[in-house]
C-alpha cells in the first residue's frame, strides 16, 4: 500500500492526489497539519529533509518533489489506470517541458501573489505589491495559452493538467479573499474554457482540498 503524505491546500500535494486517483492506485492519505508542525517533526524530516509536502512512500521507496513522484508512479505502474504522460516521445517531451515551466516560472509567480495576500494579515496588505505580483503572474499564465486551447480541443488529461489546475484553483481561492483582484475577468478565453471543463469533472471535485469545501 502506498502512503501519501498530504497537506490540504498545497497545489503540489493536490497534483499527486489527482495522479493517484487517475491511475486508480491503492493508497492511504495521511493528512499533515501545518499548524501542528507536522512538516518539521523529526520523523517527517527523515522522509523529506526540506520539510515540505507531499511525500510518497511506496514499500522501500520514499520520494519527495511532486513532479518526480508523478514520474515515479508512471514508471512503476505503467499499466495501471490511465497514463500520466503521453506515450509518444515528442508529446511526452512537450508535457515534461510544460511541467518544468509550471514549476520553475509559474509557481514562483503564484507564490509571490500568495505571500502578498493569504500569507500576509489583511491589514498589512500592500496593494502595489499585490498588483505587481498579479501582473507578473498574468504575463506568465498567458504563455500557456496555446496549450490551454490545445488541451481543451483534444480533451487531454495528463500530468500537465494535474500540475496546472491546482495553481489556477489557488489563484481563484485568493480572489475569494480579495474580490477586486480581477483574475476571473483577466483570464483568457482559452484558460477559462480549459478550467471550466476540468472543474466540472468529478476527479477534480472529489480531490478539492478538504478545508476549502
Ligand atoms: N517543489 C516541491 C514544492 C513543495 C512545497 O513547496 N510544498 C509546500 C506546500 S505548497 C510546503 O510543504 N511548505 C511547507 C514549508 O515550506 O514549511 C514539490 O513539488 O513537491
């Protein structure tokens, strides 16, 4: 049985949850509490010295870094459920490039917005800082427009969707706290159509972070 160490609200943990469900694997979800300091406990740091979620333990293998966890699941269980990456080498490389761009560029842009909003007490919000972070994030998101159109048309469901969707959902969550953020309005038609298609699927609804429901 796979042990999946999960943190509610983490886009990276959500990505792994989606992948486990998509592949129809048997696993047990172990909920971590940030407030209780679970991520900095000695036993947890032995699994992930960076003290971050998620972690996956499968028999004698312990892995952290969500993109690598997905690669592992695909390699280890190639014939279980649906694929996480396309079989064709060229499209597989394109998927890996997109996931890397999400992790290197989009994640850092969304983290800046997250830090300036949900991780800062409301009375200390710096509007200028928030708008700068939002503008940079918007520019970064537009870079993925071609993929959103393609993904929508081809009805693709892969590790790219599982990596991107939780970040978009998190930005919408930030907008719930800051309704004048303007994200819903600034979403490109391609992103809007792509997101709406996925959000209505039960896979994305049943894995929604429990504390958001
Ligand atoms: N690159 C890592 C990022 C993991 C990460 O940043 N996790 C955050 C939650 S979104 C975390 O556990 N933060 C706790 C901390 O830094 O104390 C991955 O893909 O797994």
